[in-house]
C-alpha cells in the first residue's frame, strides 16, 4: 500500500466505510473480510436467484479506492462545465481536500465502490 498522510488515509477509509456500510441501500454487492480500521474489504458481485453472489472475490483497499477516485475525477471533469453544478463535484472537492471541502454521501461513495470493483459505475 502507498504511503499517505494520515489525513489522506482517513479520507480514503471514510469513503470505503461509507460505501460498505451503505450496502443494505445499495444491494449490488455482498462483502466479507471487512476491516474498516485497515481500510480493506472483500467484495462479491452478481446476485443469483438464490440470493448468493457469484462474481468475486474482489479485494478492495485504500489503493483501489484512490484509483477509483482518480477515475471518478476524470469522469466528472468531462461533464459540461467540469461538473461544477453537480453533486458529483462535491466528492471531487472532498477528494482534493481530504474532506475539508466538498461532501460525499452513500450514492457517491457507492459510485466509487462500483468503479473500484466493476471498472465503471453501472448502477446509478
């Protein structure tokens, strides 16, 4: 794992924890081996008819979240006006400032988890 400032590490953990703990509201994935203090989780995707998940496991850690945030920033920058009139831009501001500016919530943290696991945001 990359060396980061304590503030940056905490911000990345906050995004991961928000995404994982929002799971009842965003049921596209299941998880286990969750260690919020370490910033790691194992994610499964693709729910079967019996309720089990068959695609995975995907190891998600702070490096994975940081990479997903970089992709998200690029996607928001490609929006008209750089996305500045969208709630998505609030996560970009939070990412740039490690949470001092901007904001994020369950929906934007879930978008980051989707990018981390699936490579793109599929579930809007």
